[in-house]
């Protein structure tokens, strides 16, 4: 059982909703990420989604794009993100970490590191011995969400991750068809991430009634927990979503709160916000 599955099973026994914050690795300071992750766990986070900076983030709105641009300006790449996870694991061996990003950094990572493997065919990210799968597992990563890896093209990748005790997390949207949900349900592990709004991160106003209506349909096809994100900005909305979902995912609001903060305020500001969300979810 993966660390993600273990966490959700424990939360289910406690009748609690998972709180999953998202932060961009290397933002707002290149060396703050591990510290920030620990602070979020202390405030009540159950799983952490760690964004891998990328120059063309098609699913991200301006807030997360700005965070990614700043991290890229610091020189943060996938190698550094894995090192951040290693540093986090020095003090926390329990909290699941999910890398969220795009195919390009993974493909490029494999191209650059394939020479370290005896078999050059392992260059493919689908290979169980691909450098990315090997190094992510060694660093302590528990799951991967790749926005532009469609399910019909990554069954082998999902199997490779599963063999290394990692989960492949998929996105679902209001426009997802029954066929697409069934396809994802066949290979998804860990949890699925329901994008509650049409558009990019941080866009629009969340319609909790629409989310409530959609989740039973998703659960007809998906047997893993369902997390809901995009548009959750405060405790009241988080609690409303927590009444129907297995997890609440919050990203853009956290990025907004910590942007432009002095270094010593970044972790306390994020922790204070998440503690309020945690209290609402548990009430």
C-alpha cells in the first residue's frame, strides 16, 4: 500500500477530510520549500502537492504562473525539486508528497540522466527503470500528477510508478465524459483530482452545488478517493466541499498569501491560513 493510500485509509477511519495544499517548489524563496512543507504539515496538511516549475504551464492561471516564473528565475528544476523532497524526508517520513507538473520536465530529466543506466531503452518515462521513476522513489515522492499525460498514453508509466510504490494521480473536469472517467478509473491510484471549474487555476467562483452533483457520477467509475480543487479560497468553501469530497486541494490562495512576504513570514502566514481550513474541515 502506498503512503497516499495509507493516509486516506487512516483519515477514513477517523471520519476526516484530507487537506492537500499546493505550493510551487522554490517559491517565494529558492531555499524555503522544505521548511514551508513542514510548517504546512504542522498546521494540518495531510498530503502536499509540490509544483514543478515549468515555462509553459497550460493549466495554471496567472498566480501560479508567476510563482513558477520566479522559481525558474532562481534556477529551480526537477533535480532541485527532488532534493527538496529528500530534505523534507529527513524529518518527515509519513506525509505523502505529490509532484504536480507537466511532461516536459520529466522527459527532459530522463534524457539527461539516462546515461547513468546500463540500458539506454530506459530513457522512456514509461520504463520501470527510467531515471525519473528511480530517482523520485529514492527521494521519497509518493505520487505524480502530470497534467499533459493522457490516461490512454501512460498505462505503462502508471505501472512503473506503482512498482516503485508511487501513485499516478489524474485530473477530472466538469467536461469529462463517462468514457474518460471509466478509463481513468481503471488505472488511477492514490486519488483523483476533480478540477471543479472550467479554465485554469484560480479562475472563477466555485459552484459547490455543481460539485456536489458531480461527485456521485465520478464515484460510479472511480474507486479511489476524490479530491476537489480550483476555486477554494476560504474556510467556508473548504468546509462545503469537505462535506461531499474526500479531500480539499488549495493552491492559488496559498501562493497569493505568501507572495511578497518577507522570508521569516512565509511559513507562519501559510500555516495560519491552513490551520483555519483544518479547523473548518474538522468542525
